[in-house]
C-alpha cells in the first residue's frame, strides 16, 4: 500500500468465500470523489439498488460498487463495470474497502501533521 500523488496504490489477493476463486490485482484509486462524481455515484447507486428495500447487505455492496467504480483509475479486469456484478463472492469488495480505508487513514495522518 502506498500513497502516490494523492492516489491509493495497492494490490489485493483474496480468496472468494463462495467460489474459492482468487481475486487479485493492482488498484490505483482516487481517495475522494468530486462533487460531479458523487452525483454520478448517486445515480448509479439508485440504479443498482432499485427495488431493494430489505437486503441491507446488498445495499451496502451496491454503495461500494457505485462509488469505487468511480474512484478506481486502474483496476483488475474482474473489477470492471461489465464484470463486477457477476461476482459470486463478497470478500473481494470487502478486502478492497479495507485497503482503501487504510490508505485514507494514512492520508489523514499525513495532512494532520
């Protein structure tokens, strides 16, 4: 994990909890969404979550997907917009969120000095 030009740069490798498939790859992600991107994420979230009133886990994952797709400047193929919704495992998204949160914590410590 590293911060490069205010971007989070890290690799993940996680085994899927359902399929046993290994999801690996390098991510380069913006740390924050612009107002324009936040608006785009909100629109995408509403599409992904349409009709979902009960499943809190899917609401949470849809939020991650809608935001992280816009934060990602470089990502593995399995995270591409055309393939992300075909995942049968949640663990890659959870691992991605954990790594990005580590980078945000490091960034916050850096700017607080």
